[in-house]
DNA sequence: GCCAACGTTGGC
DNA sequence: GCCAACGTTGGC
C-alpha cells in the first residue's frame, strides 16, 4: 500500500466538502500537471491512503485523511467546453488527463500546519516542504506518514 | 532545441 | 495583494 498527499484550496474544495458529498466520495478532477497525472494514472491504487492538504488559505496544512476508492480513469471535465478545466487538447479517444476517486476517512483532530511540517528534520525529504514545490499530488513514505500522524 | 515571455501556484 | 518559483508556450 502507498501513501500520498493531495492539495486543494478549501475555498474551492475542502475537507468539509468531501465529507458532505454523497458517499463522502468525489472524483479528483482538474489536475493539469503531468507529474501529478502520471501518479493518478499509474501509481495510485485502491486502498491507498491520502493526506488532504489545504493550500492557499489562512492556515495551510494537513487537515484529514482520505482513501483511494477508484483508480485512474480519464478526467471528463477536460472534454467539457463549459468546464473551468476544459482542455481542447484532451481527446476522449486519447485522454490527456486522468483522475482518481477518493473517499473521506476522517478529519485530523487538528490541522498539522505547513509551518510545523517545515520545522521537522525528519520530513526534509517530503516534497511539500522543499523550496518552490508546486506539485499538487505527491508520494509520502510510510515513515513520513507515521511521523506526521504521530504529531496529531 | 533554445530561451524569453507568459501564466499559475501558493506562501506570506 | 505581492512576488518567487516553476511549467508551458511559441518564435526563431
């Protein structure tokens, strides 16, 4: 089993929005970055656990845990001209963008802030805290996962 | 294939 | 709102 971290702006889609979805499940659409696409298409497997990270907000940090419930499939929002994430270069016969479905597991008791994560030398290899990192989906090692959860 | 211009991300 | 960092685009 693998561990991941996925970013979302809470003003767009936050942990509460996920919890309130039917079946507490939603497709993670709109990712338009090849590295992140490859992870969703090729590597994320059913049962993998994912940290939900709130970005671009007052208190950026990890707020909850979710689970992959459907593996990579084409991101249909890329085909819809009326969608914000429309990409005319993604052909339904040869989709450029992929997504997975994720399900709410639980909220953390508190937000583990970016500031706090940056202070931990144990997490210096975590992509999230590396300078200039903008990846919206990233792998988390089992050691990093356990270490972060122990901070809760 | 290089690289300047541009757009986006996301912390602060 | 600012701006550094980075990815993408497109002219050459």
